[in-house]
């Protein structure tokens, strides 16, 4: 039998170059595949479910106690504020209040100076 010379094309120098290069290509390819999978199967929108509020903006909370709550009312009694002829609430002295149909203790005249009947002459 004669020995047939076998030539090895994979020399150690060539392997030292190709193995790291192949490894880098495999890492890049797997990253690309992973990115494609992420882009394909990721959720397109996120829905957040908030807990239901016990009250909406238009509802009022009912008092839990049996005692009714007191609501302050503006003082409608005699005061030092009057509506002038232009419909502006002003502080007036005794002389300025004379002839006025209504005086107010509220500095804004209870926002009723638009009514011409309540204005001073």
C-alpha cells in the first residue's frame, strides 16, 4: 500500500483568523434575528386600566353623618357696601348710602349689582 499524501487546507494560522471572524458573524446574525423577533411580536400599544373612581366630576359626596352640614350664607343685612349707578360695588359712608334701595355687608354686594333695581340713584 502506498501512502497518499493528504493535504490539510486548514492550517492553524487560518483557523486562528476564521474562528473569531465566524464567532463575530454569528453574534451579529443572532442579534439581528433577535431584533426582528422583537419588532415583529412586541405589543403595539399599552393599555393601562385605572381603578374606578368612587365619584365623577359631576357627583357630590353625600355626608356620612346624620347631622346636616351648615352652609354659610353671605350677610344680606345692612352694611356699608352699595351698588353705584354704573353697577359697581363700592364702600359707602352714611351719606353715600342715603337713597340707595339696598346695602350689603358683602364686599362684592353678593354679585347683584347687575340688577338696576338694586343700584343707587
